[in-house]
């Protein structure tokens, strides 16, 4: 790489090296530490929370959901 730089001085070579080699690492670091967006919870059928809780209760009563699954889904809906 240095063979093609011609009459560039030391400062220019250092700046060019920083841009060529440093920028990709800086972008990678930024991508790794950037603030994450919180997940968005959207009700698929547009029903109210009460309707969703009633559906969960029905599934739990039918044995489709275990107690742990029911509690997890209920917490998800209420928060």
C-alpha cells in the first residue's frame, strides 16, 4: 500500500491508515455497543387485554397450557 502513496508525508499516511483500518473497527464497535430497541408487543387479533386473559384462562382450563405457561403469558400481557 505504501508504494502507491507517492509524495505523501507521514501525517497524511497516518490519517489515511486510520481511515482505511480504523473506521471498520470503529463501526463494528459501535454496532456491538449501540443501544438496543426494546421489543414491541402487538396484540395480533386486536382484542383487549381482558379478552386475551380470558382466552388464556380457557386454554389453561382445557389443559392446553401448563400453570407455568399460563403465568408466563399472563405476566406478558399485564406488563
